């Protein structure tokens, strides 16, 4: 029994270490690129900036996990569980906001131009951070029962549905250009409007796939709850959570690829 707990604890610590070694510098680099860029860069990538910031906060909060491993203090474990709201809510919500922004930019460009100012994005991010704070409190008080899983299951189903809607809407806009675009198409084989739509579609699709992978590791244990003991279920949940912890580097890699800061890959 003690061996099992030590192995599971080692898996969680190892996953957090990988996330810190790989994800922390990548997210810090993304923040540096956005903050040192032009004001237009800050405005257009403000959501990506907040996503990177939430990943950094969570990576730094894993220090509580290391402290719990060494000191075995319940307070350290509770502090880490509190910070998991950033991983379980702030990350998917900011990803969802990026997808919605791409959707409006392609499908509703008039509304996009009206609300693309920095002040509107700041207001949106404030709402997301408030929801993330409530999620942290929810994590702290429900991690020991099934409400912990089912609450985030419902949340992520809704977010994935919104992402899927954005993805399919942009894909539909790609396949059915507007009447003004058809004339342009006769004059130019590669239309700028289509390239923007294609880029938005790829951004949404990659973010949705990234979130779906994370979502799988949190949802996969739920059907097993009825056929496993509480201890076995917690072991499976710990393994899946440990794997999901290591995915903090995916989003910054996507951003660096999209902005052309990964020299070994072509930007899309």
C-alpha cells in the first residue's frame, strides 16, 4: 500500500517537474514576446498573454506539492488543490475565449471590429479570472468527493461544445465565401481573406484538440467510479491527472509556431 502511494506521489511530482521545466520557460517567453511587442501585438494577443500568465501561476503553485511531499503538511496539499482551479478552469476558459475571438473575426467581422479594443478584452479576462477564483474555491472544498469530477465534466463539455461550434462555423465560412469575396476570387487565386479564415480555423482546431486531450484524462476515470473501490478510483484519477499536468507546454508551442518564433517549423 505504501509502495503504491509512493509511486503515485512520484508520478505527480514527476509530472509537475516536467511541466515546470518545459512549460514555465515557454510561457514566460510568450509573455515576454507579447509585452515587449507593439501595442497592436498586446491588443491582439491579450488573451494569449492571460493564458500564459495562468499557466505560470499554476506552475509556480506546484511548489506547494513539493512542500507537501517533503513536509507532509495538509495545508500544503490544500493550497495545491486550491491552485488546480487555474488548471481546470482558467486554461480551458482562456482557450475558449481565443476560439470565440477567431470565430467573430471570421464570421462576424463587424462585431469583431467593434469589440476588439483592449478595454473589452480586459473586461472579458477579468470575468474569466473571477470564475477561475471561484473554481479554485470549488476545488478546495470538493476535491474529496464526486462533485469535484462532475462539476468540471459539465464545465468542459460546455466549453468543448462552444469550441466545436466555432470550428464548424469557420469551416463553413471557408467553404462558402461571401458574395463580395467571389469577385475577388476570380482575380486572385490565393485570397487574403481565405488565408485569414484558414489560419483561424487551424488555431481553433488545434486548441480544441489540445483541450480534448486534457479533457479525456479527466473524464476517463468517471465511468470507472461505479466498478472500482474508492482507493482504486483515486489511484486511477491521480494517474490521469498526473498525465494532464504535463500538457502546459502545448499552448505556448502553438503560439510560438503561429507567430513564427519556432524556426524549425513553418508558420501557418
